[in-house]
C-alpha cells in the first residue's frame, strides 16, 4: 500500500500528540508524588495516578491479563487507523479526528507496554464528585472521537466515494 502525500501531514499530527502526551507524563511522573494532588482551582488539579485498566479504570483489578489484552487491542486499532488515514487523507476533518485518536492510542499503548499501566494526572471534580483521572492521550482520543462523530453527521453528504 502506498501512502498519499497528504497522509503524512496527519501522521505528523499523531506524532505531535504522542510527543506532547509523553512529555507531560514524564514531567508529571518526575515532579509529583504519587496520589498527592497539586490543586490549581477548586475543581481542577494534577494528581499522579497509574491506571492498569482501560478508560475509567475498567478492568483495573483484573489481575494482569488486561495489560496484554488492551495492548493488543490498541496495536490493532492503531494499524487500522494508519490505513484509514491513508484512505481519507484529503478529508480534513475525518483525517484530523483519526490522527488525534491515533496519537492518543499510541501514547497510552507506549505506557502500557513499557510501564504496565497508563500514567494519568488530570483531575476534574465538583466538590466530592470526581471525574476519572485522564491524560493528554485520553483528551486527544476524546476530541478525535467527537470530531469523527461530528464529521459523520454533518459532512456525510459531501462524500463521493
């Protein structure tokens, strides 16, 4: 398979997401004490946490097998997205969405393979109601998924495949 020239721009976006994710995770891991929040506002803080499970700590207490399961799933999804980007490189919003998802998926995949867990640190809450901790990779995946949904809903008529 050949990759169109336009696809490389989207792969560069994915690499930028990956680098930003890894830089922030390394900085937080070196700077913060595990589980000790650094409060910025009454609803936002950084707290270094390790998540051996998936989103929202799904299967985090499963005993270890989930590490390799989620690693395999993320690797497979990443390969599919690389090919998908090559096929839709000229569709700006779809390709951007996929690039964000790809960069985030590889960022968390890297953590899972090397560390056995994903480094999370962004915490948003209201009083004692906490959203699960997340990271830059999770944010990119979420924004990418939202863009993909918006693109499918509002740009489907402009496709001539």
